[in-house]
C-alpha cells in the first residue's frame, strides 16, 4: 500500500496535509511544542521528497482542542495516546496503523499512529 491519498491531495494542490499529535497528561504545551513539530514536518517532507510546507504538524496537550483539530479535513495522520484512541476511534473513524512504545516504558506509555479510514490501507503504506 502507498500513501496515495496523501500524495493525491498534495498533487491536487489542495494545500498542506496535517499530522496531529494529541497527548493528554503529557508535559509541554501546544505553543512550546510548535518549533519541534515544524521541524518534524520539514524532516518528513524532506525524507519523502515532498515540497517544503506540504505537511504541517501540531501537538495538543489537551484532548479537547486536539479532537477539534481532528475534525478538520486536512488531517491525514494522527498520533494519539492509546486511551484516547480507544475512546475516540469510532467517533473519528481512526484505524491503528502503527503502535509505538517508549523503550523501557510500561504499557501506559503506548502510542498509536492512526489514519482516517480510507487514507491508508496497510502498514506498508507508511513506507
């Protein structure tokens, strides 16, 4: 599988696609994280060979604002804490594509990389 829906959106000039990270209870604020999220988006574009600025990224330390952001049509990928994923997967039509755990951390430190239904068909699409 490929990142065809994301590439199609980029090719159509529909504007940048968004990566959203939501981590209720984790340290840092949206404002404090923005420089790191901008660097992440730039690195993602560079690695994928996409035009600079074709991906934007944002972090939300509270679920309310983060979930509001997920409602926007440009959101292609999200990284959310597992409890939030379990609570909101149906409401936001999220599908787990990759699960990450911090080295040495317990099961409460698990994250899931999710995409809206139809955006990614398999984990191989993340390549």
